[in-house]
C-alpha cells in the first residue's frame, strides 16, 4: 500500500473530496485506510456499560486507498512519490516535486 499510518493525506474523490487528514489505521487486506476527520458513519447502538444511554454514535469508517494521495511534509503538495533504496538497501519514499524523503 502507498499509504502508511501517520501519513497526512488528501482525499481525491467522493463525498469528502478535498479534505485532508492523518491516517489512523491501515487495512492492507481490504486496501483501505481510516483517516482522521473523514468518512463519518452513524451507528445505532443499544445501551451498554460503556454507553449507558445508547443512541446514535458517529465514528470514522475506512476509505479506499485509491482515493487517497499522500501529502509531502516538506513542500505540502500531493504530486506523488517514487520508491528508492538508500545506501543500506532499505526502501524510502521520495517526493516527486521537492525530492525530500517522506
């Protein structure tokens, strides 16, 4: 997957188009990611110990990773990135516009 936990991303399509947020959790088996402040769903819950009142609870749902674009922390653009290996052979993500490592 091109997004990782902690990345700042831009939503490129759908109802939340143009919103920015931080990736909270990644689901690689489903090719989805949960983003802070994006894709809220309403869940009707019964009364229980944690929520004695019950009612309607809003929470974030996963978004398809194809709709997300990573924002570079250096230049602030979401032009994309390329994968390279450093001198020790570990993979790195390099911003296409400014050349900084993500």
